[in-house]
C-alpha cells in the first residue's frame, strides 16, 4: 500500500515539473537607481519605529524599522527619468550593520508598466555588492524568480540620503 502511495506521489511530482521550469533560460536584466531620501522636506524613507542602540557611522539604530517609497530612476541623478518606485520596508540589524529588506519594485513606464517584482533579503551595508532574492511578482512578472545585485552608488553619511544601484536578473515563467 505504501509503495502505491509513493508511486502516485512520484507521478504527481513529475506531472507538475513543467510548471516549475523557467520559460526562458536567460534572465531578463533590468537596471535602476534607487533614490533614498532620509533628510529634507520630502523624505522617501521614514523610520516608523526607533531602536534603542545607535549604530556608529550610520543615522540608524539597532531595531529601527523604516518604510520606503523611493523613486527608481534611469540614471543616478535625482532628476533623471523615473521608471518606478521601490516600496516596502527594512529593519536594521546590529551585529554587522545590515538591513533586512522586504519591498516591491513597482514599474510605471515602458513595456512593464504596472508590473512589480517582490524582493526580500539581507543587505550587508559594508559589502561592495549585495544580493537580494526575487521571490515573485505581478503583471508581466507573475511567478518570477531571480536576484537583485545591489551596490551603493553614493551616500551622505550625515543625512542618510543614498543612491543605490540595482541590477535585477529576472527569470520569467511560462504559464501555459
């Protein structure tokens, strides 16, 4: 009887395998600059819960939780063409300073207008390149997988304002 159940389970797994395989072997590459404004009259990143312990060399504290609604631009300059928004939140860790991100890249122009990518992961702030996971999406990116390489393009240590460079490598799935 157990053997029969194992055979049925194996058959079920094999029948679902085509749905787990990317439609394209090469990922779609998207490139953005994320404009994170902490200071000034129109911040796009706001700490909504303040932690108890200041982190030296940063404007943050261990335990801070910040909500972000940052512009995604084509070039690193803040007045560059806006192609979408990075919307979500991050929490600040203490041991190495890092942040844990949960956010969406919401695109607002071009072929992917209205589509979004769901991103999560750990950002070790001192590393030159960090990797976050693409765990899904909507619209043209439904069921997407992949990764985002994140680099600090520039940062103002006193204010916390930063420009981050994002290279997203997106694997699209065939839903047929």
